[in-house]
DNA sequence: TATTGTTATACTCTATAACTATA
DNA sequence: TATAGTTATAGAGTATAACAATA
C-alpha cells in the first residue's frame, strides 16, 4: 500500500549525489591546474604504463603484461613504448627464454621521471589533506574506503 | 630537539593518501566498466560541451562561449560541433545580430541524448550509494564537501 | 594451432598558428 | 585593429584487424 521505498533514504542519497558531483568537478579542475603548472615529463597514461616496472627491475616485463596491467590494448602499448624508448626512458630487449617476447625495462632516466612524478603527486595530495583537521582526515579515510567498496560492488 | 612536525598528523594524512588513491583507482575502473557496457551516444567530452545548451534553449550559444565553458580551445569545439551536427544532435545558424558569430543549439535528438546520458549517470551513482547505510551516506556527503573545499583551496 | 609483438588503419580529444569574414 | 569562427597541421591516446615470428 505504501508507495514503495523509503523517501528518507532517497534524500540522503541525492545529497550524496550532489556532493559527489561537486567533488568530481573540483578534482578535475585541480588536476588540470596541476598538470598545466608543472608540465612534467610523463603524462598520466605513460605513468600508468610504466608504474609496474618499478616493482620488477631490472628484468622488465613483457609488452602484453604491461598492456594488461595498464588496462590498454597491446598495439597501444607498442606505440607508447616506441615513444618512451626514443626518449631514452625505457629499453626493449628480446627475452632470452622466449624468442617471441620482448622485455621492457626502465632506464635510470625513466625511473627518475617516474619517481619524480609520484613525488609531485604525493606532495600535492598531502598539501591538500593538511587543510583538513586530523579528525576530518580520519573520517575521510573511512568514507573513501567505504566508497571504494561501493564502486567495486557496482 | 624533537625532530620537527607532529608525526601523528602525518600518519593520518598518509592513511588518507592511501585511501584516496584506492578510491581514484576504483572510480576509474568503475567508469571504464560503465562506458564499455552502455556505449551511449555521447562521450564525456561531448556531454561536457553540450551541457550548457540545456540551460539556454532555444537561442543557443556562440562557439567561443561553448568552448570556454567546456574548458577547451575554439578549434576543438569547431571540430566537435562538426561531428555532432552531422549526427543531427545540434544545429548551427548565423547570429542575426552579428554576422561573424554562429549560434549552436540542441536539436530534439541532441537534447534526448544528453538527458539520457545524465539519467544513466545518476542511476549508476544512486545504485552505488544505496550500498551504503544512511549514516554512511550522511558522513560521505560531509566528507566530500570538505574535500571539495580542500581541492579548491589548493 | 596458440601466443607475442608489430603494422596498418581509424577515431576522439586536444593544441597552436594561420586564415577569412565581419565589426 | 579586434573579434568570431574555421582550416591546417600536429600529437597523444585509444581501438580492431591483419600480419610475422616463435613456441
């Protein structure tokens, strides 16, 4: 008889939808500002592609593994590696154990670029989070964990 | 003698950095899943470009205004409008008051596509947020507002 | 036959510089 | 001369399909 689901919940859900939307927009603007400012040597896509290489030096990884970890198609990874290799940030060598495969590894310059990019990102986030009070930070960490679960379950 | 700034705060900040990072990754994966699934008629960039037109029908807006509101360069907007016009989603007409200007407006199809995209996004977010308890939703809305302020002040 | 990587091709999104038409 | 828009050109990031080499 009652007209379906609790309206109280919907109000809270929609408040959250609005807050989430504002948050996404602010995050986007902030990122745009930051990328315009520093103009680092690596784009986000390139950093995502190279990140797994930090954890498997110096052997390197196959191109297909790299593509899969970055969530892109193999030909895309080939092209990106071409560019990064020309710039001296990665090396390509044949896998001695499998003549089909290629092993991609970071050069010292590539590792520097990647670590520098990470440090900048971390510094920006820390600076931002320092604007919150300690108890707000604790609450934010809890809430973000819950939202992460919600994303994964949706 | 004590080695500088309060370590307690740093721990909380770094917990938040970790939680934030996981959240960003989950959001990215979720978006990728959703865009792969529905394969709607409008990309995010196109929706961002057209969004302001919903609020100024039926007159339309100049190309430069549209580009500025979407945060892109004018030639980029020209190209995007070319494609959307070919698909019958927008119209271009000369401004009767200024022979240099064009006025871009949504067609009925364009408006439908835009509203449908918005509805899908809203439905997805609502479904996700329904996974939280009401008190978690309230806490999340508060936290996201604070983070939005932090983004804007950084 | 299956797998690894590459090439060929194409589309979207983005930019800067140079141009046209109008004010 | 200044402004609105377009064209020309370039480059990153993405995909699928077709191919070569190797297992």
